C-alpha cells in the first residue's frame, strides 16, 4: 500500500512539475490569441502544435478547412507544408552521409550525371552541400517561373534551368533556390535507389507512424480531411483550386500538425523515437551547422539577429538561444516549424491563407513565453506595422499601384500581336480576343494576361492567376515596330524578367 502511495505521489509530482514548466500563455491564452489573429488577418483555418520535453503539450485545429463551410480543422487536417519540405530533404541527405553512403561535398555531377549547365565550371563544382544550403550561385527564386503552375515535366524544367546564368560565384552569397532542392531530390535516387518521395515515406514517415503525411500525388488526391488554400482578393477570402498536384522536393510534402509534432519530438530527442534511432545524432548536428551566411534580419521584437542556413534549415541566435526553423509559402498557404533545441521546445503552425504573418507572430509569442521574456502582443504589433507601412510610405511605382499614364502607347496596339520567344522559357503569343489584347504563355496553358497600355513603351500585364499578380511589361519599340518585351510575374514567384523577341 505504501509503495502504491509513493508511486502515486511521484507521478503527481511529475505532472505538477511538467505543468509548472508550461507558461500561462499556452495553457490559458493561446486559443483566444489564435482566434483573434485569425479575425485580424481573415484566415479561415489554422492548426498548431507545441512540443516540450519530448511530449506534445498542445495540438489543435481552429476554424474551417474551406471558407464558407462548417468543415472544421483539427490536429489531423492535412495542409500543404510548402518549403518546410526542405527540412526533410536536408535530413535525408545528412542521414545518408552519416551512414557513409555519400559525402555532401561531393560534386553533384558525380552523383547525378544528367545534371547539366551552360556554365561548365558551375556544373563541375556545385556540390550536394551547396544546393542544400543555397550557396550555388543562383539568385533567390531564380528560374521559378519555370516550376510554378507550369505544364513542363521535371526533366525539361531542369534542362531549361541549366540554360540560366548563375548570378554569383559559388559559395559567396546566399540565394534561396527551389531548383537546387529539385536537383537534390533528383539525386537522392542515385544514392538511395528510391525517389525522394519514397525515401522520405519509407525512412521517416512510416517508422514514425506519420500516417497523415503524403508525398505522392495519388495519395494526396485520395486524402480526406484536407485543407483548401485561400487568398485575399479585394479584401475577400477566395478559395484556390490547384488543378494538378505535382509534388517536388523543394515543397511537395503534405502533412498535419499531429504528424509534424512527432517529427519535431524526434529531432529534439536527437533522433530517438521510442528507443529506436530514426535519425543519426550526427546527421542532426550536421544539418543544424551553419553552412551559408544569410545576414542580419529583424525578429518580431524588432531587434536584428544574425541568420545563417544549414542543410535545409534556417538558423539564428535569439535571446542567447539557438533557434532552428523553416517557413513555407505557396499560393493559399503559409506554414512554419521552429525549435529551440536547448529548451527541447518546438512549434508547428499551419494555415490555409497566404496574406498574413500569424505564423511569425505566434512562433515568437510562444518562444518568448517559454523564455520568460516580457513581450508585446505580436499580432497587434505586426498588424499595426503593416497598416502604417501602407498608409505612410509613398506610392511605389509598381504596376498594381502606379497611376494610369496619360501618355498613349507610341505605336498602334495591333503591332503587339504575334509570337515571341525567350531562349530559356520558350514561346509566348499576343492575340486579340473580344477587344482585349491577351498574352498567352506556352508552358502555362491555364495562365494568361490582359495587356493594357500604361505608357509610350509599357504595358500593364494583369494575369488571371492570383499568384502571378499584376506587373509592368516594358516593350521594346524600334522604327515604329514592336521588337519584343520583358515579361515579369509577381516577385513572390520570381523577381527577374524574361526578355522575349518577336519572331512572327
């Protein structure tokens, strides 16, 4: 009897100790905080998980999977996690190196002979570690028009990307490259004998019981309890339907906060799951080691902190603690995973709308609570900061905001009609339809744009796909004839323009 009492008292003491370690913000205020943030930013659905000391201490869904329905989000609702996928790919490569199956400084070309670039020096020197840490010489988002909602196969995408001239010398600057991770995913098969999606499924997801985590299009399309992405248009919530699902290694995983909570537990426990080593501890150390300098950036508290990039992970120092994190963004979704390893603390935030910063505000609010750091209401601070930026800054001269020019287009609009070509992208056409001038993209058959004159040698290009936005289209005119134009899409996709020459 005494033994039973001692056991009960010990168990109760452990429970009290664990509860004492959980801040009041998490136990008492978290639900109300999230509900208010969803209202401020018009977010239909959110799911959140908090991991502490090897346990999931909070996992819950908020709101609805699709705006206008009563389909509730819960901890098992599946979201596209976008670039959080990169953390799995980085872990996969670090694991293979720990198992002595590859060396990450080995040239990519040796592992993936099909890798080809016009610039042969880059082709010979770029390593797996380079692409995993965004130091291969490509600009941030360089080439991403080719892989965003396009009809191109991966083989053709990679061939076209090889035609693009890198912007920087190798290993000199950070440039966030989705194509780099596409190459890393392609190369995984050469080393492991499995494509990247199967490797993640067999090596990580199945052993961990992550049954709501998917990497294949067929499985995603069959999944139930799946969230719909949304955007804001004219301050209205609009569901987005992606007609084709084509998961890629830079952002193709779909998962739930419950499953991602399991994943963070394993990472925080140095790769151990219920007594079995799923990830070598040395692999975690390697991928959380700084490989590329990003620079200084502001956290939510407005202090500037130094950031670096590991192997599929962003690293920074915050309040004398190492923070390991990665966000994800795609049309209709924003996601975040963040960890403070020394506190054995992890946070997962998944949302189904793309016009907010809830994932940043909530991450820092939770971190500050566990760090016992006095903190402002980050939702209020960030929302107010964004409002002031819109009202106080001078009007920028982008296509969406600049005033309509009174200067007419310098040649007849009919001269725009024809076929244009860019060496990397391929062909575009301009045609007249129902009185409008329509731009069509060869490799984006479901994307087109209306062209309207906005100056003597400029068009405004208004795309029918919200992700592509509304951009300026500078036109080259010579001797009264249109010779070509420079095509831009929203900088969310890619910042560089593509120069097209008229061929017909």
